[in-house]
C-alpha cells in the first residue's frame, strides 16, 4: 500500500510545485521563447501572426510530462534525464503543431472548413502527448507492467 | 497481436505505444464525425454535467444557481463546455485500455469502470474550482490550470494503473504480484 501511495503523493506534490513554478516564471519565459523559436516554423506552415489562442494554454503540458518522468518508480536516472531532455523539444514541436492547426483552422487558409472539428482532435493529440512520450521513455518500466496482462506470459516484474 | 508487429517492436511498451497512437488517431478521426452526427448527445452531456454540478453544489452551498450551462455560486460562475465533460480524458483513457494486451472482458471492465470514475473526478474538479473561485478568486487561475491541464494526464495515468493493478494483474493467473 505504501509502495503504491508514495509515487502518487510524490506526483501530487511535484505537480503542485511545478504548476506554481510554471505560473510564476515558466509560462512567461516559455511564451517569450516560443514566440522567437517557433516563428520560422510557423511561417513555413503558413502562420504569420502568433495569436493569443486557447492552444497556448496547453503549453503547461511540460508539467505532467515532467511529473510522470520524475515520479515513475524504478526508472534509471540516466533514462529519466535523457527522456526529459528529448521529451522537452518534442513537446515544443507538439505545441508548434497545435498553434499552427489552430491558426490555420480559423484563418483564410482553409475557407469553409469547420475549425472546431480541426482543433479538437489536435488538442486531444496535444493532451495525450505527455503520456505517449512518458510511455516511450519509460518503456523498460512499462514493459514490466505490460507483461502478464495475458496471464503472465513473459513473466515480467512489476515496477517498484 | 500479429507476430510481425512483435518482431518489429520486441519491447511490449513500444507495441503498446504503437497501438495506442493508432487507436488515438482513429478516435481523432471519428470524433468530429460522431459529434457532428450526434451533436444532441454532446449537448445533453454538457447540460447534464451542468445540472449535476448545480445539484451537488446546492448540497454544499445555499446560493448555487443554474442558468443554462452556467453554474453560479454567489457572484462567481463557471460555464460548462464540451471539455468540462471529461470526454477528452475518456477518449485518451479508452485508447490506453484498448491498447493494453489483455482479454476483451478486462478491457470492457476498464472502460466500464474507468470512464465513470474519470467523470466523477471531473465533477469533483469543477466543484473545487467553483468553491475556490468564490472563496479565493486569486487562487482560481492556479487551480484551473492545475486541475485542468496539469493533472489531466496524471488522472488518466492513475486510473489506468489502478485498472492494471486491480483488475488485469489481480485476475491474471501467474501474474507478478501487484505493487
């Protein structure tokens, strides 16, 4: 019970701390960075202006990704840090894609298209991205969970 | 699981991820079609969520009021939109459950119990936001961000892991002991 509760409590504490840090400092810093770094990519995708869009509220997806990577028990520190270092740029690319989809769905580039039906699936993908990246980088730990699903075939060990 | 996929992706976690992405893609493709065709169902779900939220808030606070899909608590209100119904959480969770290599019955239990549980979490989240919004409006932005995006994936992952440990591994013969 303690072994199950501990990661949960760690994840809760970490998510509170990281959300507070995000609001106090991270959001502003990342928005400024994003405006500069994403502009060439967004221009290439046909987005000239960076709108103040709901998509940008999903930039906080760094928080769940970091929490999952840091709170997963049994994950080697090298894999943990490597995953974080690779995952952050991938989340950035996900944000670029989401902002582009939103801007294009509202703009004149797609006349007659239903912006709602374009943006919602993109938002769903953006929401699932931290989970997918965690599953990718914590694959060794997750593999232990996935073995045994069909009656223990493969007999992997449960994570700590 | 086809043998070719097993050979291509020997790590079960990578196979899970591939199937998860495929299922999520399928949901993403079908979702706009389904919501266009059955818009009434989505609208009924948001209306029902607003009504339930108003009813539960009324048990705790005397001044809860409902105006369409807007739930009021004193001078503070929240508008229940499609995203407030937990539909995104349910879709991501369903893809994760269906991608897990286990029997159809266990997957059905996962979706049958997990989706209502996520919906209950969602109702609780909105209720907390209502209370915070009225009592401590300066904390609302933090709580909204925390309970919406920051914990969305953590909530899904927790329910998914709960299902794995409580249902899949508990029933599976010769399964390793749950943590």
